[in-house]
C-alpha cells in the first residue's frame, strides 16, 4: 500500500500580517492610556516554550484540570454530538484534543478534523502526527487567526468546534461578545461548541497560578517587551519593569501587568512611536477572566448558543453548547 501523503496546510493568513498587525496593535495599545498590549504577541517561539513550561507548573491547575474533564466526558461529547467534523480553534499541537478524537474515532462518526492555528509549522507537524494516529481521518489544517478567519471554517457536515484552554477568558467582554457572534454566524443551526473555561474560586489560589514561585509567568509576560525590541527596534529595558498580577473582583479576572519602576522614554522606530512612561505606570499585557455558570450561559445565549451540558470539577469547566436557529 502506498504511503499516505502529508496533509497540506491551507493558509489564509495575510503574509504581511505579523508586521502590519503588530504595528497597529502597538500604536493603538501603547499610544493611549491606559497602556495595553494584546496577549497574542506573547507567543513567539520563546514565549510558546515558556507557556508550555507554565502549563506544567504545580501552581497552574487549568491544563491538567481540563485534560481530566476531557478524559472523563469525551465519550459523552462524541455520543451527544455525533459530529462528522471536529474543528479546533488555537489547536497548537492538538495535544489535549487527541483524547476527544480518540472518543470520536471509537464512535465511528468522525470523518474530518480541522485544526486552526496561526503557526503553519506547528500545524504541519501536528497534522502529520494525527494522520498517522488516525489513518482513516481527513486532517485539513488551516493556518489562520480565529479572531479574523472564522468565515473559512468548513461547511456542509455537522460540526463540533472545540475552543479549549480557557482562551476565551483572554478576551475582554466586548471582544467575547463579538467573537461568539462571529462564530455563531460561521456555523449552521445544530452545530456544536465545546468551550473550556476557568471557574471563579478563592483569590489566593488564582493569583498563585499566575505568579508562580519559579518566576516563569513573569518571564512570559516580560517576553512581550522582548518581542517589541526585536520586531520594532524598541529600546525597552526589561529590568526597569516589575510584573504585577492581581485579582480584579469586580470583573472576576486575573489582570497581568508590567509596571515601570522609574520614568522612561521608550522609542519604537518600527511603529514610529515614542512612549513616555511615568514611574509606577503600568502596561496591561493579558487578562484571564473566570466564569460562573450563569454568566457563561448568558454570554453564550447572547451569542446564539444554547448550553446543553456543563461539566466541572470545581476548578475548570467544559461546556457543550448548540448553535440555535
């Protein structure tokens, strides 16, 4: 029998996306107060390595909690949805998703898997592995930004879209609403969404998960400035900033910021921007919103989804919702 060819990656990213999008984000985020940076710029090669280390830290519970929930309920998810097509947004290596794919494969309904990620190289590597693991499965990787390219998701078959890792918690309220609305528009009535979300819990435990004793999360957040120094020729002095994570009880989210310890004048030639920072001024780099079931149901309903099942261990939650129509 001839060897199966490696899956081709469909690329829908603008080839100039990285440079043009970074400049626009930096001008918008650092050019006005309060200062912000979108978290997507944390994930260069070094940042991705650091985040992988974070997921293995003893303080950081979400990854293993979600993995355990998937192992426990994957067969239920496959049986309830019976979807011939599974899409994963922000798939990366599709590590946790293999548990889900195993359950669908055992059920016999799955025909197609579409992993979506901005990294073409990561997608290609994962797609080869998945094709070997599931020889009858059509693996169709899509190199795209799930905040921009939901219109490129496959049509036809009933779908389950998996959005795991608590990533939706990195969106602000208005961004979550826009994302869920756009996702609903890209799906047909009866399609499914499997959403992984972190759960509101005691503040000390939440802060510890983002302020680990080894300092890996601090390195990860500081890496955003390294990216700007490298890509835009900026002159941020990383040692002049301290990492400040805190729990915002009103918004029920962890807020991760970098605080300037002294007055600074930073030039970013690649963005044609000069930023004057006062001592104590902060740059918000990332948020991680935590959810209560009623809040999640309300936001999903407003986006066009009806919650059918919610599984939780008290630390993390998996929600299975159906596209209404």
